[in-house]
């Protein structure tokens, strides 16, 4: 099988690569090295790089953000320790939402139906008041509805309805938020 070298090269623009290189240096020296409570400083740095960051947002210094210009966070939302925002496409985190430690928000994959396995991206949207618990993977194109919860260590590859709790690999609905969490609904 012959591989088309023109297609196998990175599909990211030179401007994107340059921006990510500069961001990488800023992340390492100014963002990552900032104190635990320096949320305001990190908000400023992200805004300089084009992120849309609301009031009172808390982003911890150990989180990794691939392309800040693709990140939008509503007022009083949070990104916890060691979260990886692979935002090749847009990631929108609604107001009062939390993405807990070690979670991975992934907006890109590869088209396995094509021999060149070209890059395929889709945005992630996390609704207002939602909670992505610890160590959750959220895949490309997923929408977590308002008040939705993805339980710890879940793999979320399909949309989460508003006020629904999902868990598992792959994540499935376990209850409605506010109901007894031991009740299984499918």
C-alpha cells in the first residue's frame, strides 16, 4: 500500500504551530510555574492567547491546554489539576461547571476509513452546571447537557442529556440528577 506523503504530513497550519510553540514556552515558564492560587494570573495568560474566560474561573497550573484560542469557559467554571484539554477544535465549558482532576477532553481523532488517516475534529460542549468527575475521557463531538454528570473514570463518547448521570466504559445513563444514585435506569 502506497502512502501519500502530502496527506500524511501534519494538517495543522504554520500559524497554529507557531502559536502553539509560543504558548508552550509561556505555559512552561509563566502558567505551569505559577502558584496554586494564581487563578487570576492564569486567566490573564489564557485571554492573551485568545481564550474566552469568564469571571471567577479557576484553572489549575498543572492542566494542559493545547490551543488556548479554542477554549471558552463560562463564569465560575473550573478546570482541575492535571486535566488535559486537547482543544484542536473548540471546547466550551459552561458557567458553574467543573472538569475534575486527570480528565481528558479530546476534540480530535483520525479518520480510520481513509488510508491516510486524516485528522478529524469536532467540538466539545459542556453545559452550565455540569460536572465531569475525576479521570473522565470526553471524546470529540460530545455535548454534556446542562447539569449533566459524567462519573469518575467514565469514557463519554455520546451526548449526555441534561440533568443525567452517566458512568462506565462506555458511559451509560445510571440516573437522573437529584434521584437516588443507586437506582439504575438503563
